[in-house]
C-alpha cells in the first residue's frame, strides 16, 4: 500500500512545513520585538525631549512609566528580554538583543546606550520639578533644598492630576 519512498516523502514534506512555520514564527517574534523596541524608544525620546523643553507633564510621566516598566521587566528577567528566550525556542541561532531587526552593532550596545539616557531624563525631570516647587512655594521664586523637600509630593501630585490633553500646565512649564 505505502512504500518506503512515499513515507520518506511524507516525512520530508512535514519537515519542510515545520521548518517553514518555525521561520515564519521567528520572523513574527522578531517583528513584534522590533515594534516593542521602537515604541519604548519613542517613549524614551519623548521623555528626553520633554525634559529638555521643561515639560514635566502627564504625558512625560506616562512615557516614563513605559520606559520604567520595560526596564523592570528586563531587570527581573536577568537582564535579558523575554522575547529573546521565545526567539531561541522557535529557532534563533543565539539569544541576544540581535534577534530584532536592527543593525547588530546598534543592537549589541542597546543597554549601554539606554542607561545613560534614563539617567539624563531622570536628572532633567528632577530639575524641572525642583524648579516648579521653587516657583510655587517661594515668594522670591527661588528654591531651597528644604523647600524642595517639603513641596516635592505636592509637585508630583500636581503633575499626575487628571486634566484635558493639550492644556497648559499653569506653572509656566508648557513651552511653546
């Protein structure tokens, strides 16, 4: 009924289908990983831009939350992206950040690039909040260390309070 030749052809066809599915799945994982990287880095660029423009507002806080969330997931997973492990399971050659569609020289150095950017954004927004605390609490408009410490929770609460998108902050920090 079935000869050895037909069984061999069947197994070969199945192997080709499995390999094709693995390649397609790996391409999908790489695409999702690349899109996730792009959206997270877009948030990072916005956080930096907002910090330089002295816009420590709700949108900057949301973007910073995305970056912080990604950083926490990365750290909690042993400083390796969980999608990298998925890429390895479906056939990636080796596990590293290079399983995304970026030039290897850039992908290899992403953590070393990202950490200084996070530190710079943190400094910029801390500066903005210090400035805001000094403007709202001191008649002379200058911030002292003790005044900053006392009004920091108020500034943070003001930053995170709900308000319509695109409205001015009222604190003189909405640059035009």
